[in-house]
C-alpha cells in the first residue's frame, strides 16, 4: 500500500527501462510519495501477467551527499543487493528527469558509484566496486561484484537448460540460505557468451550486469591476463562490455558499459 491510502486511491506513475533485456520498473520517489511498506506491492508491480512486469523495481530518491540514491527491490518483492544493469538504467532515468547531465555520483546499497552517460542518454558506463577476493567452488569461481556470483565455464551453452542447472546450484546446501547468482560462460574467442540464473527473480534473465562483470573478472584470473582490459560480452538481450585493470591480485577501475533505454511510462491504479 502506498502512503497507507485505501487501495482504490492508489496511483503510481512509473517508467519502464531495459538494459540489454534486463528490465525494470522505475519510480521517481524524490517526493517520498511511494512509501515502501509491504513486499506484495513490489511483487505485484513486477509481475509479468498482472502488473507492469520487470526483473526488479527501483526508487530514485534524494540524498544530501549525492546526486541521488538508488533503492533496488528484486522481483520477489524483497530488497536486493547491487544491480548493475539497474544502476545503468537509473542513471539514464536521472538524465531523463534532468537531475544529471554527462556524469554522476550516486549512492546504491553497496556504496557510492560513478557513472558517465552518452549525450543521447542511451549508453551508460557504470563504475563497479573493486574486487579482491575470488574463491573456488570446485572448478567454478565465486566472487562478489556488488552481488554474489558463481561462474562456471561450459561448452554448448546455447543448448543448456540454464533454469534447471542454475536453480540446482542456487538452492544447494552451500548457497540456499543466502542465495547466489549462477553464471555459465562460454569463451567464443572475440567475446564471452553468458547466461545467468538470478536469485530474487528465481529464473534466467536476459542479462545480469553484476553477473557479466563477475564473469569477465573470473576469466581474466583463469587465463592469467593482467593490465588494462576490455571484455566483450554477449547475453540473451544484447551486448555489454566490461573494462577493468588487473594487477594479478586486485581488480580496479571496473566499468560495466552498455545500453539503457526507456521503453514506456504510464500510470497505474492499484
């Protein structure tokens, strides 16, 4: 319920954005008109049959020390960890609203983020958190790029049953309690092909920003590639690029680069 008003008085002005097929419901909440009280309202808004539909919902809010604050909720209605493509979309949204121009510093759940945006407003380079620790789970890599990720190298990825395999890993004894995002990657030579099962959505998504970031870093470590690098990524929803520096131990200056586009906006009475 919004503002604790009767249900027949609820009205939400929303915006729908997508970044490489990762889609989100966005709300300009600088006026604090959307008071988050119940996960059911987010679940309903993100529902693809009975709501607007999206992999998650974001609120853009005022913050005294930053251009804005990003609050992110998973499609299951629960507060989420960092969402990379969501971060890029909310930067495009902030430009659309006239809050920012060519660059920004904003606050997300994992801390401050810098981003720069094209003049057209549909391409965003988002700086991600530095990464130091990469663990192993058998032959797979496990790391946190703002959200926890499992990265497994495979062949024949196009034909894989990502939903079943990803769900089984996300729900195994090691990860079930906290959940983990499961990424499968196939090295195609000039690019990496990635498919991701996302916790919180509990399904495969068309793209995952923190996921492709984790994949690019894990593959650099796996192949012992150091220095300044650019990694081209293909996902079901399009193409992304990861730029970073790697000194053999730590990853820094990490940028998630890709499209962020307004799909439509409207009003919803709930």
